C-alpha cells in the first residue's frame, strides 16, 4: 500500500512584488514546500529574502491579496488574501530579525501571552501555553522580568516562546542567529530541531543552515536561482560565487 503524499504547506504562484519606490523585490517566483520541510533561504543582502518571508503571512500586502482568484501565496491551501489573514496567521509563526520589533510588554510573561490572548483563548489555557513555551525555550523562571533586561539571545528566545505559544503549524524566521553568541546559537538550534512543523529560515549563517535544514533556496534578484538539498546547493562554488556567497568551510574540498 502506497504511503500518502506529504501535505503541501506553502505554495507560491508567480509571486511578484515591487516597493513604492519602484524597486522590484520579487519577480515571478514559484515554489512548493511540503509539511515538515526545513528550508534555508540564502542570498546576498537585498536579494528579497525578508520580502519573501513577509508575504507568507500577509505582512506585506500585494494587489493580488484583494481577490482569491488572483492569490499568489497559499498556506495549507488557504489563499493569503485580506479576508483570510486571521486563519493564515494562526498557522504561520513569524520571528523578526530584531527582537525589539516583537517585544513591547512590561514583562516576559505578558509578551508571550499576547498572541494566545488575541486568539481568544481562555485565561487558564493562555497561562498553560505561556508556561509550556517558556520551558521549551529554557526560560521558565523569566516570566516576571522586563524583556529589556535580557540579553539579545534571551530576547530572541522570548520572541520564539511567544510564537510557540500560538501553536503554529510552521515557523518563518528572519536571520534568527544574528547577534547571538555561540551558546545562544546552539540553544536556538536545539529548540528549532525539536519543532516538528515546517520551517522557512532566511539566513546568512550558512553553517546554521547546514545544521538545521534539509533544503536550500538561493534567492537573488527577486528570483529563486537554485533549489535543492542544502549540502548540494551550498557546496557549489560557481553558483555560490555568482550570487555573492561563499561555500562554508566544512564543505570545501580538502578543508
């Protein structure tokens, strides 16, 4: 008996986006992502990585978001259009590059509780999720602290706890290891490895991509220039150089 094919969690159909100043950030971009895949999105600065991520839960609207027939982004077959954003955002947990863009409450506990409360959950369920999520990111005793008193790594983990408390089916992370020391980076890697859902990670940290992801997109000029197994993509010196990247040391022959 044949196994059922994996569920498609993300589908992009000829996604294009132009900023108000006229700069083209994404151009005719199409791809599919299956349930449970961990995908690294790599490329030079300005390639469109953050722009792509923000389309996955409607943070950057495009004209096609106004009508279902014209939708260019689908999350678990739900079109990312204005009338469906609450459904989409319950499924897509988004982690910003700068934790200060995500933290705004007086205490860690309030920040982590913000998302579940906005889902309309009962107070008892919210507190259960807050405690569980803080434990998952190894910050169970930090609930009463002010986020501004924490290190960058701790603030990023608080942000991730807030995302996990909403119990999304996928994570979208923008440069999650930026400004992290080696210990904080290792802790984040362990947390993400334990998450069973789909993960899309824009990163310049190619060793982190190798440690976590199975597949990689090379994004440049608003287009996916390469798509394949992460080691195969990142070990191609001609391709990497063409797009302003370098082969990680551990993939270099003779290293």
